[in-house]
C-alpha cells in the first residue's frame, strides 16, 4: 500500500520540482517606459520628482515597446522617432529603422540591458549621444 501511494505521489513531486523557465527579456520589457533617473557620463542629470534636475526635458522621455516589433522613442528634447525593436541574446536592445534618424545614428540605437523587471528597466546606450555633448547615457526607466 505504501509503495502504491509513493508511486502515485512521485510524478507530482517531480513536476513540482521542475525548474521554472525564465521569461524572455523581450516579453518582460514589452511595455511603455518613462525616465526615472538618467545619468550622463555617470553624472545624474535627471531624477523623477526632483526639483534640481539639470535636464528637465527627461520628464517627457518615452520608450514605447508595447508593440511586438514597433517602437516609439521620445528623447529629452521631445523629438519622436519610430521604427522597430528587438532584443539580442537577452542582453542588448536594438532600435532600428528609426525615422527620422537620430543624429549620428544611421537610424539605429543600441543599448546594453543592465537589468529588467516588470517595473524597472536599466539601459546603457552603447554609443555616445551627440545631443548630450557626446556622453554615454544610462537610463533607469519605470513602467508608468
């Protein structure tokens, strides 16, 4: 009787111990993001809600990844760019075919994905931004 009970419980125990699959980063970040904090060359230039921000324009920053492939990217100067987006190896976000083309980008912007959760996305731009004086920017984004 004990052996029969053990045989009946064993499949359930094995199923319960099965490792959960991690959600792909592309699914985790597929939403609208706004700026929570922005660092330009390691200098904090914007913190949401702060009164002493160096770049106030980040209040209108938007990274809209809510479509499976289409992106809208709004920079701190209120310029909007539309194109496509993808995630490479769960570690790099690529915005491509952007129109109009952001200055010096050839229509493509790439970011390292430092971390991603349902409520926060941290990105570091892989190329310097001409609009911010050639700085390398780190974006801590929040899902509004």
